[in-house]
């Protein structure tokens, strides 16, 4: 078939038109696929893919038996998507009748609605009841609406129990105090990111983990919940009975330093930590610094016997209860003429103790005080553990050893005192108190304890402490079935430049004496009426000891079989 | 003529194979998507169950709160604290 010139021209025009069209398409494709590849990939990803942040779940805290002390559970947080102020105001008016909000929060939300903010939190971490009451509050036809977001909420099932140990968390689950704060990095875990692929209905059909979420680790504490509960209850009773300012009790395993209970009064509910006074948050067991008074004579006796400056029968003149030398004036509660070294501790003679201190000498005494851990950091995993105040040797004057001998001119914390007293119970080792049993399933062990005094010295001091409870100032701590070793302490408080008639009463001891398992230390701050350690703290020691014996296999062999009455 | 007919058959066969492959591929792809949904649903379910377990554990712990138990035992059930010697602890082997 022959085609004429005109037809050929038309074919060529059509051909080149198609060619231009194809080239144009190719050009556009190259532009889309090559030059703008990144831009359009990003665009399509935002349409069909969505990146979500994964909030890690905070680890659970258990006691030594596996009972829950703190746990995070999912809860709903409510917000208003404020598209129209009038509608949002109406919705908010309905909500506010059904959930509890502080006056400040209510005012704040109103302000934010009026200001036209698009996203407004109503209340985060609602209770189940609150959520149920406002779940279906949205009004059809309203462009503003109430929405809900899942958030983890920290629950402390035991309420006030162990509050100072646990501490608490803030609204975003960040540790604020206690073990929640000190081990925050371990418990909180690590957030992750996930790329979700969505279908046309915005439903997720595939997930790609960009960063894996790591849940927080679970902690097992050494705390024994029933003992902790009992100790806190009894401490509260005693503080109220003597109208005291506060107090603390520590119960410790003498062998490995595990803390079975650590109570501090006043307590608080960790769920309300944000509304708790700073002074109430203070863990008295760790950060209350006080003059230890006569309980410090245990450290004096150990230092003196270890240095061999005298033996337990060495006699000291106690000057009938009043001793003065230049500026040094010391009194005894009961006047004594002469007392042996042992009786100085048993009857708690300050004059006798001062003489032992001076006989020991500043240098030796200072070195033992440091060996017993005073003025040194504690390795306990809790914040705000005070290291106490021990003047450096160069700041000691000629009376320092005499004053420190009966527990003045030195500031200590209850946990330091239990660590020092436990040296006698453990046969001469400085065992660090520990609160952490394990992280997940990995057991936490303390460093090997250092021996600081000999077993013989411990045994002599222990015998003296038994007499303190049997016939001395600590009689009210005695148990009929079990030998207790202990020491009382009563110290005046130094306030505004002078000693006031305000006291700190304390008692520390351990049992069973033959093979100590439990060490307890009690401090009551400013008891009114009775104020001696032997009257205020010793009876509490007895109560707690009975309870501890009930839950632990404690007692001499003949008492263990077939049963023991408590 | 015969040659032409074989050529036609070959085209038909190729088209059939291609169609079958395409169909299988599409159905597999669709099934994969279904598996994706199912996997995600089960993952969500597992997470939900874990959360439910934790919630129930928390509720159990709240119910067993020692202060609450003590209040119920003493105030509602009328039990009293044991006297000295009323508790006998028997030690095992």
C-alpha cells in the first residue's frame, strides 16, 4: 500500500506527538522516582506508616517473699480535643461533676479552654470508677470531644507501709524518692519506637520495631512485709503514746546485713508523694542525725577492750555522780562511787565512760570510730543516707574523747548505729546494711565484710550488753525465753546554741546472744513525759523482737524442739 | 496453517501460566496480609492478658493489704490479739 506525502506527514506528526508524550511521562517518572524519591517516600510513609513511641513498663517491686510493694498498671488519661470553645466548655462542665479535681487544676483547664489550646489534659491516670463515669460523655454533633490515652499508673497496694523505702514517682513515672529514685535507671526501662503500617482504614497490619522497648527490671527487696507492717504500727503507737516528734526502727539480719524492716515516722502514702511535705519524705532511719548518747558506749567499750587499755574488771572512780575538770562537767543519773569497766556500761555511767575515753586517747579512739564506719558513706542503695559528723582529729580538744565516750560531740544516723552495733553481733565484722535482694533474678551481694575487732572483744562486749538487759538500764527489753544483748541511750538535744530539755531515746541490741541472727535499733525523737531509752525504746524493742522471733526460726536448740511458746 | 495454530496455542498457554502465577501471587499476598492482621491481633491480645494479670495482681495485693486484713479481722470478725503463750511455733526439720 502506498501512502502519499500528506499522509506520511500526518503519521510523522502523530509518531512524534506520541514520542513527546512518552518522553514527558518518562521525565515526570524520573522526577518522581529519582529526583524527588526521598520526598515522596516520606510522604507515602506518613500516609501509610506511623511511628509510635513505646513507653516502657516500670518494673515491679517485691518484698523478700514476693509480695507486691509497687506495680505499674494501665490506666486511662482524659483530654479534651478543643475545636470549639463553647462545646469544650459544656463537655468540661459535665466532666467536672464526675471526677475529683483540685481547685487549681479546674481553674487551669478553664483558662486553657478559653485560650483556645487544641489539646488539654483533664486528668491523667483516672481511677476505674472515674473512667467509667466519663467514658461515654461525648456529645453527638460536637466537634470538640473527650479522648482517652493509655498510661501506666504506679500502685502501692500496701499504702503507707514501707513508704520511705519505696519513695514514690511523679506523674510521668519518674522516681522522686526512695528506691524508686535511687534505682530509677534500672526500674524505668527504656522506651522504644515502632513503625506501624496502616491500611486504608488506618488499621495496623504490620509492625516494624525501630528500637526495641526494654521494660524496667523487677526488684526484690530484703524487706519482710509482715515485719515491716508490725514495726511501723508499733512505732506509730510509741510515738503517739509519748507525744514524740518522730522515730525510726531498723531490723537487720546480723549475718548478711539484709534489712527486714526499716520504719520511719511520720509516714506517707507514696501514691500522694507530690502532695507530701518535704519533711515527711525524710527517712529518719537514714538521715536523722543525732547525738547517740549512751548507745555509743558500746563502741567505746569495744575500742578500749580491743586496744587492751584495761580489762572488764578494771575499776574507775565515778565521783558520786558529779565530775568536773576545768570546763568539763559530767553528771550521772544515779551516783556511783566506784564502778568496774563492765558496770560502767551496764549502769551507763557517763563519768566512767568519759574516763575510759580519756584513757584510750584521742588518736586510738578516733581510729576506732572511723573503723566502725562513723563519718563514712554507706553502700545502701537508698538516697539521702547521711554519713554523720565526726570532727577530724585536728579539731578535737582535750575533752573531746570524754564527750564522745558518752555519745556527744558526734552526730550519727540510726542506720550507722545499727551497722556499728552489729559489729558485736557478727563477731567483729562491719557488715553493710542492704535493702536490695535481687534485680530480676540476679542476686545482689554485698562486698565481703571487713573484720575490725576480734571475736574475743565481741564476746566480752556481748556479755556486758546481756547484763545491760538482765540487770542494767535495758531491763524492759528482756524476753523470758531468750537472752538479749542491748544498750540504752538517752541524749539531750542541742538547739540554738545550747542543750535543751529535749531528748532522743534509743535502744540497740541483738539476739540470740549465742549466735546472733537479728539486730534491731530504735530511735525516738523528743518523747514527752518518760524520755529514757530504757523506758521508751526498750519496751518497743521487746515487742518487735517477739514478732520477729515468731516469723523466723530463732531460738536456742532446746527451745526449737518441739515448739516454743511466744 | 498448522504452524500458525501451534503459535496460537503457545500464546494461550503462556497467558494461562502467567495468569495462574499472578493469581497465586495475589492470593498469597492477600493471605500474608491476613496473617499480619492475625499476628498483630494475637500480639495485642497477649499484651492485654499480661496487663490484665498485672491489674489482677495489683487488685489482689490491695485486697490483702495488711492494714485492711487486720481491720476486718479485729473489727468485723471480732478476733482479738493473741495473749502471751497462745502462739506455739513448731519448728520443722
